[in-house]
C-alpha cells in the first residue's frame, strides 16, 4: 500500500510536492501528479492509518547511528514510531501498522499521566 497516491489516476511514483499552507493556515503540501497533471493538498499532520485519528504519540524506538571517528559510532537521528491513543494501534503511520490494543514501549499509564500534565 503506497503512502501517497494520486486520487485521479492512482500513480504513486511520479509525484512532486511543494510546501505551503491550507485555507486554515495549517501546514500542507501541494502535490502534483506527473502522470495526469492532477494537483491536490496533503495535510502534513500525522494521522493513524487504521482509524484516521490525529491523537498520536511519537515514541522513540531506535537511535540511528553512523561511523564517527575511528571505531566509534555517532548518533545521527532517532526513529519515531507513532502510537494511536484512539484505537490502540502501534506504528500507525508506517506502511504496515499494527492494530491494538498493544501499548507503546514502557508503561502506557505513565505516558498518559505525563501527557495529562502537559509533559
């Protein structure tokens, strides 16, 4: 299942995008299909691919590393997995989301308590 495809012809490879804002001033991408010429807005807010909710929690699951000096490895980024508080799904923004209820790494009660405190 492609992450983005043209709503007019289904093309998922020959697409270009340009950053902009929508009518509600939310950040969006203006996508254009090279195959048929159709253009459409794409919301940049991550959504659950299982239930379409935006109530997601980004949990760091891995540290990406690259060669540093000598034999040492240096961190170069963090892989985030999104967990949906609405349906309990995990890694819900990937191309292979897993339905819940599977809690995120750690104790989900702690994460919810931290979230209620605004942390």
